[in-house]
């Protein structure tokens, strides 16, 4: 009864969707130093306030939680809520862009910019689904609560704060992954380790790469001594291996840039870690000490084999491992590991194996996030799959991922869109974009799902 009206409303408000997404993308909402009333920095506070203003203009009551997160509700406040959890923060820009990262440039039905697909575009699609239900006066037995956080790409302090200051819903979805549905998320092991800086004869003058542990760096730089003799060795290594390095020298120092393939730590297949490329090069040049240890134990591997943690299970597939940061400063080498782990992984054994294969390194921090699974036969999963199939006609089946979404903060939470099965992996990459047509389809899928879960 309501589906056709809801979908017609979404189609009629295409330009409104474009305008809102453009406005949000043009705010560079990267986490920075905390300020008063801005725990994740002033740009994220500006993003949060902009989103709150836009959503209030849609007629929804909005609550802002001290700069950490916000929510908006459709339906009776006392009704059981179905949560839709998105995020407003974005990862740093990184390298390789051919467009302005925060320009929200429009071309051929696409909008380009950091955060378009992860996660501003999908969050706005969910908001428009809510607005369509409201405009079409759909009677609801459950309420819909849109929750937008500001720290998803880092430590999830936003969700901790939110849960401490209001009751977290028990059921819902996060529009922060892919369709048809992801009902199983791998566990995570995030580690930062440190060792004294020694090189055993190779003169490493500068090495400071990476900004986030969950990003596969596509470019990494270092400065070495040794002048032209070192440059020649690097050229020879590149020729032998087929790896790409840019080399410049002033006769004394050698500046080396590794050209890898960037991506998200959860999906390393087909990518190449530029930090690992520099480590392999240093090993060939004869480096010793901690850098040699890292070259041997990690290098460009993404399966954890040389750390002794390679494993897989039938439900979630193989473990993946990413070195997102490696800094040499103040006489120390500091690096991070982001491991996405099968449901049955033994985290204590993994931690012990990592330390055993990295002699000389001591842990600065180790954080573990448990895996998450919602049964395929649950009403939530069946309802969302039915909505996806009805709106697209495509096969609908549950999947697992190495990505981590806000779905984990719910007792019954899944990741649901907004990328489609044949879409390229754009999260955390250069020239990130969304197709407006696809985002409107996603909005219709979300509206269909909310009709199934919430309508009387």
C-alpha cells in the first residue's frame, strides 16, 4: 500500500539528496585534536551540527550528545526502536586523488569526495527513507532511530558515550558496508608496538608513514644516506622485483617513494602495502634490527603467515593483517597491526604468536573486538533480504566481512548496504564517489526494510 508512494517521494527529491550530500561532503570531518565541546575536533563538531540542523529541518526531533553523536527519531518515543547507525567521520585524504577530496564534484551522475560512500551518502539515503515514511504518513508499531556517530574510523568512543547517556536499541542495521546483507563480522585485533631504533649499517634518515591502522597505504616515503651508490642498489632491486619506487638523490641523501595499491584493511586482496615495500627494500639493502624483523615477519603479507597467525574458518574466511602505520621518531620504531580474525580465532594465542615473531618489540596497546553474528533465520535478516530482493530483483543471501561496523553495538545488528555487489571497493580510496541513482535505490531498499520492520 505504501511502497509505491514512498518510492515516488524518494524519486521526487533527488535534487534534495544531492544538495544535502554536497553540503556534508564539503566539511572535512577528519578526527583532530579535541577542543571544548568538540571531542573529535572542530570540523567534526561542525559536521555534527550541520547534520543536526538538516535533520531538524526534516521535522525530526534531534538529540546531540556532547559532540560525540546524535540521534533522530521517527515515530512514538516510547515505541520499541529499530536503529539505523551511520557515521559522519572520514579517514584522512591520502594520496592519488584527481579531484578535490572535499569538493563534492558532480560528474556523470556521480558525486566525488571523501566520505561520499563511507558513510555520508548511505547515511543520508537512510535519512531520506525515514523522511519518505513520514511524508507518506505510514503508521508505525516501532519507531525508527537514526544514530550518527563521529568516531567510527578510530576508537568508537562515540558509541561508548552514546550508550552511557541513553539506552541503546537492541535491533537494527548499519548502512556502512554492502548489499545484500552482512550478518557476520570478523573479530579484530589492533596492536601498536614499539622497539628501539637501530639499523645495522643502513643509514635511515627519515621514515614516517601512515595515518590510520585500517588504511592500506598506497604511498610511503623514506630518506636514506649513501648517495648514488644506494640509488643504484634501489634501481636494481626494483628491476628484479617489478615493484615501483620513485628515487631522487642530491648526491648525499636518497629520497625513496614506494608506489603501492591503497585500500581498506578489511579487504587487502589485490592491494599492495607501500610501507611493506619499503621494508622489503631495506632488507635487500642489508638493514638489521627491528626493521629487518618487520620485513621478515610482515613485509607485504596480508595473511599473517610469517607472524604465525594465519587461519580461516568456514563462516568468515581467512584472517587478514595490515600494517597501516610505521614511524621512526625520538629514537624508536612504532608500528601498528590491524588483524581481522575469523569467528573461532583464539585471540590470546594470536597475541602470543605476534610477540614471539617480533623479538625486541613491546606492546604499547592491544585492543580486541569480538566477532559478531546474527543468525540468517532471524526476522531481522529475513526482512532485510526480502526488502533488497523486492527493490532490485537480485539474489539475496547473507555474507560475512572483515570490516567492522556499528552493527556490533547492537544485540541484533547487521550491516546493510549501501554498495552493491558489482560496485568497486571505494572506501578509504582516492576519488571515492557514489552514484546518485544507486543511492536512491538504496534509500528505497531502506524504506522497504523499515516498512517491514516498523509499519503496523
